[in-house]
């Protein structure tokens, strides 16, 4: 089809985005380039393997599409994958998801083209399309929560790289002597500045006898949110933990500014709920690493879309991939 014919072709009527998480499947019909109808929500089934889980995804897609079948589906999946091949390398929070041809299996179930992407990639694409990074051409997205992930939008394109895994910013080494992440990578960003890392460090210091209001909590309740609450109440140990995490993230952001010279670095994930406890030390640390010229042209912003980012990104990616296909 010529470019003129493509421009004249109407978009398919029914495009569906899916956010597949370890606890919840959300599917929604696109109503615009980055907007969606009321989503269908289903609990993520466990113990059913990839094919059983994709059966549940397909049911959610059909319900979201309504009376007419979908004409394109995009899905965000947690874990490293190759979007070009439609292949998931591994999804640690999903039972049995190792070397799964997810695109083909889901296409067989929904009867239309499917695009798969990493869930952090799509959250970043959502922030670039309709969130904090809207209007930029070059944006870095970092999600800091249980782990640390990310996405790169460079010259208006969501970068996948040759293996499809570009944007795995959490596994960049920031301290060779630092603690390991859950993958065993010692001293990486995820092992130093994720919610899991903050909680682990709190447990370590409390066990060593450091004074803190956190000591009054049952150990299972000492997580990143509890540390943030204690810090907001003035607890010195908790403030220090967030300051250390913020500085670590800030140094990583400084390196990314030097390497990529983006217009914006958008920080998302659960840790941003701590506000200036995190962002204050983060911004303070960036000039330790970043050169003045690219730093002066880069904004550091909290993500705007919250927990809807994954679904907005999936919907926006469905429109990006399929809106002009016949």
C-alpha cells in the first residue's frame, strides 16, 4: 500500500491493550491514541502455565472488545522478551514462563495480530505519549518499585535493541561492593535503590541494633512504605535510607544524562510516593555525575499516570502498531 493510501485508510475499529501483572490482568478497548474504555479486570490465575494464563488473557480481551472481535492487541508482559520475535525469555512472576512464544499463542486465541512488549517499556511509552514526558522526542523512563526497570524513547522511538531488552536500567552496576539484587548482580541499581533494597537494608541495620521507630513493627511489616512513613515522621535511620537510595538513583540518572542527553528523565514506580524524601537527594546527586550542558537541558520529573501507566501504554502501543493496518 502506498503512503498516500495508508494515510487515507481508516483505523481498525477495535484495538485492545492488556496489562498482564503477577496479580491482575487488565484489558481495555482503545478510545483514542492514549485513552481507553473502562477496563476489564481479572485476577491472574496461578498454577495454570503460560497457555492457561493466555486463555484468561484472551477471555479478558474478548470481553473488553465487546460484541465485535478485536482487530489488534498489544500486551505488556513483566520480564525480558523479544518483541520482534514475539518471544518471552522469562517472566519470573508468572508460573512456568520460560521461553514462551507468547505472541503466536495469543494470536491463536484472539484471532488477530498481537504485539508484545515488556511492561516497563509500555509504562514508559505511556508517560511519553500522555504523561510527564509528553511533547519530548528523547526521554528516559525509570520505574523504581519492588525492582528497577526502564524504557528509552529516543528520537520518538521506543528502543528495543537487538535482543529486545534495551532499557534494563536496574542492572547497571553502581557500587561493585554493594548488595546483590534478586538476580544475584552485586552492586546494581536494583540492589541499591529499589523498594526491596530499602527494606532489606532497614532489616540489616535494625538487626545490628540501630535505633529506629521501625524496631517497634513486626519484621514482615518493615517494607519501603513503612520506611517512608517513618522518614516522614522524622526517623533518622529511615531518612538516611531514602537519602542513600535517592543519591544512588541520582548518580545513575546523571550517567544516563551524559550517555543519552534526553529532554526528560521520568521516574515512576511505587517509590515516588515518598516525594521529596526520594527526589530531593536524587536531584542533589545528579550534578556529581552529569555534565552541565546536557543537565541544563534535561528535566527530572515524577511520572504522572500512576498505576494506569501500564494499561495506557498497552492501549497506545496497540494504536501505534495497528491503527493504520487493514
